[in-house]
C-alpha cells in the first residue's frame, strides 16, 4: 500500500536527504503494523457472513451513501424520490462489499435486514458474500428507514461530524416514531446545539490517548486507516507503551466523574438505564406518560420545550409551574433523604399499583439543586423518559394488572426481557499481520496453485528489488510517480 506521502529508501551509510513529509521504509512498515492493530480493534469480527439470510435482527447497521446516490441516479426509471433508495448494510458487507464507499455508521438498529445485494440498492449489484450476481434478492419490506440512513441525526437533523461534536448523544430505546434516532443533550431539552457552554468541562485529548472507534460522516472509515496519526512515526511498541502510561494517568484522575457529567436539566448517565424520546412518549402517552417519576421505574420526565437558550427555557418552566428550585446545600442533613412534595393526580396508572408514599426523592443535579416536575400537569406537555436500572422487572410485575400496559409490552418485549444484539463471530485473524494472513492463505491453496503463487511472488520480488536498488544506493527519494511507473511498465 502506497500512501500519498513520499517514501525514502535509505542506506544508513549515506546522508539521508531532508525531505519534509517523507518517511523511511522501516518507518512505513512500522506505521502499517500500527494501523493493522488499529483496524483489528475497530473491526474485530469475522466479516464473512452476511446477515440477510438470518432475517430481522437487532444489529450494527451502516448506510452506504455511495450506493444510494448511484441507485438514485442510474436505476430510477420510475422517478422515485431519493428516500426510496435509503438503505442499510450489515457489518460484514460494509467490509466485503462496500469498503471503498462512503459509509455512515448507524450503530444498532432493531429488526433490520441487510439490504446489500437486494433490489433496494441495485447500483452495487450482488453481494460478494452471498454471491447472488445473476439476480438481486428481494429487499425486506418491513425495514424502516429514517434520516439516519442519509447521514443525519437528531431532532435538529444535523450531519454528525465528530470533530465538531461535544457532549453525549443518546439513542431512543423505543423508536417507533423516531426510528431509534440519536439525540444531542441540548435537543432533548429543546435548546439549540452548542448553546450550552461546555468550556469548563471539555478537555482537549492529547495525541497519546487511544482514539474512540467513531468515524466522521462523509469519510470512508477504511481510508481513515491509511494515514499516520502524527507526523513522526514511532515504533508500535513505543506508542502502545506511551498510550498505556497516558491511560493509567487519566484513570487516576477524574475520568469517571467526567464521563458522568451532563448539562443542567438532564439526569447523569449513571442514574438511568435507557432513554425514550418525547416523540415516542407522545405516541404512547397512555402507557408511558404516567410512568414519569414512578419510583423504581423512571425519573421525572424531562420536558421538551423549544427555546433560544437555557435561561429562556427555565423561565418558561417556572411560568408554567413545572419547576421548583431547592438549595440542597442549606437544607439537606447527612442522615435524611431529600424529599419534595408530590402532587397526586388520578391517572391511567392508578389501577396498576397503589402508591402509599406522599413524598419521594427526585434526585440531585450538577448545580446542587433538585428539581420537581409537577406530575399533575406534566402529561399536558411533551417530555422524554429516563428509565432507571431495574425498571424491566418492575414493569414485568405490573403488566398482569393492566391490559393497556400488557398490550404495549407484548409489542415491545425488549422493555421486560433482554434485548439481544447480534454480534458476528470473532475474527480468528484479528491478531495476525497481513504477512501472516497471506502465509495462511498460501498454505490453504492447492499445491499447484500455491507453487504458481510462490513463483509469481519471487519474480515480483526480484523485479522490485532491481527497481529500488539504485534509489537505495544513491539515497534518492522514491516518489509515488516512480511506483506508479513501475507498475505501469509491468
């Protein structure tokens, strides 16, 4: 693999030329070794099984923007809208069939069937894994598509750009309205993205920190592995050692606290298990609405109110009688729970279980204040739910006493039973280098074919050695044009 940077083949007895942006052959090999390790971490599974044959699964899904565009432009005799070509592919097909395309990682989607090699994405033809090259398979008509498949996320409909994102995005666990969309913290509250000052909480990551497996939209994740992380290439062992030291130092600091930070008005990640957006709550208000603030099930609902800034939203909540501030630092003794007055209202959930408590703890947030959403009027507004750990056992125990709840849970069993996510089998070659993989493939070949491959390799090695030797003897730079010329002559 030849990158766009120039490569210098040097003889250590000669003076190495000072060429900006160049690396030695040894550096290049070490760089590729590191990139192989990074690729193994980012894509650790065996990419040789397309999940189309398995039917609907909750699985990792990727959108191929390249195939969507080509299908719309070249396979659209019926003049369909562009949305008719939204499509998703499984983990294996993202590698085996679309590795050179523009991909967007959508993370997990429920009840989805891979579209690769189907009539949904005709531009790419058959699937390389299923090898249905003669005719495309029918696509799954029950697949659901939203703006995520066009590379856009959240209520704000923004393209996700990792370098411009701060804070956390939460995925709606229900998704029957939003399609399991991902939401910015600000958008959950109804605020413009970026309107909350995070300068005091966001630290710039140093170059030694291990990078997260997140790729910006509009960039092929496999091409991302073709460039070095920094200008000076270090040996893999040296880099791993420095990463380990940096990680250990960070672990000794306040990392765990930083990961649990959020903006005011939202619960901390450690306080809830799953999130259901206000759109899905609105559709299922009869069942989900009364769960707001229900002990051992959900935290008080978080109202979605379109506002220009946080102060405007806070004032609106106060004007509506939905917000009460309490200075806990002055009021809370060490041996007592913080409680706020609860206003009861006869609701559809009353027949599930009699509530004997008149007071309950609403929780403490970043600014040392507790908030109370009045349950008597909250259901008149759009709000999101944050279900607490253990909510599923609680709901399972209540369903027998309420027909409406039981009907809802029957359609959405993942609220009471483990929601299994399909995981491809581990790749047994994850820890192997390209050289090791090539040797294994050679051993698996029939004898005659293997011998032919060895002879072809020896011939190529001799020709390449003869081509590069003058550069090494004279300390010349091997440019990309030189390498292209070598292959064109062959």
